[in-house]
C-alpha cells in the first residue's frame, strides 16, 4: 500500500463520515483503537485528561447521555 493510500485510509478513520458516527455503518473496534491512538499523541494528552476529569464529575448514570449529547453536537458542527 502506498504512503498516499495509507494517509487516505488513516484520514477516513480519524475523520469518519456522519453515517459512520450515527451508527448506520458503525465503526469497528479497530477504528475506535485507531482514534484512541490518535488522541494518545503527546500533544493531545492534556485535552484527553481534561475531558476525562470533567466526565468523572458527572454522576455515572448520566455519563452516557453527556457523551451522546457532545458527540451529536460535534457531528452536527464538524462532519460533512
């Protein structure tokens, strides 16, 4: 696989389509792992720590709803 093909594949996983995020096609566990690794880059770790710390302030039974609301807002704002 050429470097250009690898970059296009990576971009499609890191920036999934609205259909993938809405669940009609779904993201595979490997897609989620690739996204997680992208967030684990040193320059992203501060943001990840802040997000997790904020989410831990939310009562456990309400976290899923918060994540869904944030995910929906991000998809509405940033995904074509």
